[in-house]
C-alpha cells in the first residue's frame, strides 16, 4: 500500500510485526531499528511510538500529504539525487560525515547510502515533521531490502535550521571528510513572510544594506542564499565538499560576495539542471559545487550536470577585481570596462499605477480602474515601460503618467492652485497613495514620486529595459513637445541635442559594445540590466575604437530625417564633450 508516497513494503510490515508490535518500550524499539538501519531515535518519544504502531496496524496514513510548493519546497527526485551524488563521488571523494540541512524526504541520504559502502555519519535537519517520517521509513525500507550493507549512524533534528549552531551539532575530527548536500527552499524571505512562515532567519537585511537599498528591495534575499552563507561560514575551513541545488541568481550572488567573504572554497562549479524537467518549475537553476578548505577562489565554472566531457566551458567571476558573467569574452573586451562619464538614471517610481498610469481614449484619460479622468495636461507626460522598448526609435506611447514633482521632495501644494482638476483627481484617490507600503514615501509630501530630477526632462533619451534578456538600446523622442518619461524598470541617459543622442545610441548598439556588455550581464537574473553594469561602459574608449565611417553611414541611412549628416569635426566635438564630462551635466547621486 501507499502511505503518503511511502512504499510500505512487505518487509516493513513483517519487521514491525516481529519486532515492534510486540515491543512495549520505545527505547528498545529504537535500538532494534538502529541495529538495522542506523537511525538514532527512530521514535523521538513514546507518544510517536504508540501513534505509529496504531496507524500501521489500522492501515492509516502516518502523515498528511501537504503540498509545500508555496514555501519554495521542491523535493528532489530520486533520479536527480542519484545524479548529483554520482557527480560528487566521481572524483573519488568518499565522505565520512554528511550534513543535509533541509533534508526533506531524504532522497540525498538514500543516494549516498546506495552509492557508498563505508561507514558514514549523517546529520539530517528538517523543520517539516511529516518529511522526517517519510525519510525514516524510506531508509528503513532500503536496509530491509538490502543485504551486507554497512549500517550508518543517522541523526534527525526536527528543528528550524536558523536556530541551530551547526558546528556544535556536527561532530568532526581531523580525519573526517564532510559532505554538505541538499536542496534548500527556493523562496525569498519576503515571500515566506507573506505566508506567515516561522522558517525565517531572525534578521532579514543580513547583508547589511543601508538606506535606500535596504528599503527598496536589496534587503530581500533568497532563503537558500542565507543558508548557503551560513554553512560556508561555519564549515569552509573543514575538509570536504559542498553541493546545493540553487537558483542561478543565488549562485551568482555567492560568487559575487566571495570577493568580500573570502571563504576557503575552490574548484567552484555551477552545473546547470533542467528545472522544468526536474521540478516542473520555470527557473534557471544549477548544482552549486565547491571544495572546502581550499585556497579561496573567485571564479566559477559554468557547465551542465548532464554533461561529463568535451564541450568548451566558460567561467564567471572576478577578473582583476571586476565581476563578469563570461571571463572568456571579457578578456577580449575588458579595455572598455571603466566608468561612464554619462550618468545612467532609472525612470519614475510612484507605486500607484491604478491612479498614476493612464490611457488616452477619444481625447480623454482613463485610469486603471477604468474611470474617466479629467485633467489639465501640463502635468501629464507620455510613459514607456520595459515592454515598450522594442524599437530603434520611439516617439509614441500607449500610456501616460502624472508627474507631480520636478525633483524629489518638492512641495506639491502648488497643484491645488495651478491645476485644480488634477488636484481634485489626486485628492479623491488619496487612499491609494496612503496605502503605498514602501518606506520611501513615509513623511513625504502628498503624491510624492521618486526617480525624478532635472535629468528626467531632457528632450531626447537613450534607454534600455532592465528586465528583458536583450541589450538593444532605443532612442526616445519627445511627444507633443514634451519629454517622454520611463518607469523605474528602465534606465536612460538624456540629451538636449539629438545628434549627440544618436551617436551614443549607435555606439551602444555597436557589436563591440554589445559583446562587452554581454560579458557583464547575467541573463538569468530577475533584473538583467542594472545601473551598476551600465556605469561600467567606457563610452570614450568605445567611441575611440569604432571607425567614424560606421557613424557616418548609419546616420545617413537611418536618421537623416532626424538630424544633419555628421562630419568628422562634429564627431570629434561630441567625443570631446563626453571626454570632458560636458555632454550631459553630471547630476549628484540621489541616494
């Protein structure tokens, strides 16, 4: 029969009938089971002992079959666990101690037992008690159906990993080889907080982000990342190996932070898995592997868990103190890695899209509540979102937005006097503004927005989406003699002169720049493109290395209706302005 996907074999029933049903002392029952499969305290208490016996006798389920997917809990299949362990053992590494910090149903434990013959001590931690029962019965079944097996020592801890001092629980001596293996939750602290989960670390901003970063999202992190760092901090000086199934963004963060943490890890690899096939989830994920107690390394091999030979491999990580996504490509283009003389900006942030984002139908505005809106048009601007940046030149928008301030912190009381219709609309929807959760709006003037400044009002912009897996830049032209705004998923630089904008656009879309740009970008990130990456593009070096004929031919071919034909003197003037940081006034950083 099936008990919550536990195969209750005839051997288990027979073993319980002969050894457990007749036993009244749960300590004696534990000793009998320990002698068979090495599980310490199979029954943690007498109550569990009685409950299990009763339910087995009456053919009742031991545990409730709950789905844990909403908690980021994607249980590792036997086949994937077997593949992971085989890849770990293929280099003749045989652990004497195994730690699985979120052991779930125990498939990694079983895989180690199936593929090794030596005595191993296991420490298995799991907060969800039904999984511990599933794991215990699976291991007992394995040993009842095997012969001449070395019996291990297996300890289960039904606890929250964040409450444990693991280096005190896992007893090691100088001759031990430790394997840390597992598949920690693929979920963020914010998502678990929404689910009211207790399985959270005590501090959420564990990387110590300050100010604006901490309150607008960088304080959010993956639970798996926290657990990985926690374990590497505790055990990176111990002889052994570390192997976790992680989202690729977590692996990227671990390598990025290695420059600061300097954990004693080496032979670092990211072996990609097919998460759709293995877990039926759309995510980029891998086996993250490293050797512990090694000379610290700062690069990571990128390969596939399904391949064992032959193909050209690439690394990501640090080169001369710079973090890159493709070390092979970066070496060819690293001369363009510097400091942009033009400051890239994020677009407008308001967190009130139902009220602040409008469509224009038959000469009147409609908000996202499908309400007709009457406004003076002075404060209404065309708005582009990431999905709109799909053309080389853009001069129309499908959406509009209300720009209540020209700089952050500006008093908005002027709206009531100068624009009464706009004020009436905003005031009548004040509850939407008051409901904004971000702390950046706390104690700010009514209808405040962010990502706004002098730079927002340049006539021409060169922009790119931060979200999409493409690196094409677009030229944004004015709409109705007003600059078009972008939302906060986009990045841009602004210009008063259209020829300047076109030259920079052409430089950014040149294959040289694109190759360099791609060597920095991690396309499996949630936000593919960031300001930090954009600010590394040395436009002066790029303009100096692209032939003038490229600009001359493309301005004539694609932009002759927008600007005069460029001459070598005009090009040199533009290059000189950028070199002198005078093309666009450099604004002070906001945060």
